[in-house]
């Protein structure tokens, strides 16, 4: 009668688990994981072999010239910044983890920014 057993966050976690079955990050080719909250966008490089976060960037620290932290332009800057950090650590190849989100909007903007800055995935 109008009640749903699963929430939107439960559905995202199901999609996340489905994707994470197939992709893992290594020390040579880490996982570029994107998290999208209502206010900010976060990106991290994760090595699942050693269980370490190699680098992290968020839209809380990066802003695209007067744009809000939720904007696509700011998310693109997050992608560029995480790519610069990866390249400074001699990492060129990554595996992209959309974390259960659709490849659209801010998530796609992070990927586009990272590709423009030189990451390969």
C-alpha cells in the first residue's frame, strides 16, 4: 500500500556491491572511488591490496571560481586535482569506481576532469 521495503540508499548499496565484485584496486592501478553527498563531491585513490587510501580530494577544498560546491564545474576540478595527485605519485592508470551512482552529472564530471588531466581508465 505505497510502502517500499528498500530505500534509495539500499538500492545504491546493492548496485555498489554488484560493481565492486568485479573491480579492485592494486598498488600499481588503484581504484578511483567517487562519493557524492548532497553538498559535496569526494574522490579518493584506494589500493585494495594494501588497504590504503593513497590520495583524497573533495569539493570542500577545491572550488571552481565562484561556483557552488555542488556544481558540475567544481566536480570537474575535483577530477583534475585527484589526477594531479596521482601523477605526482607516478600513477597513470586507475580503475574507475562510480560507487553505485549513475555515470551522469557530477560523477561523470569527475571522470572527465581526471581524463583531461592525464589519468587513463
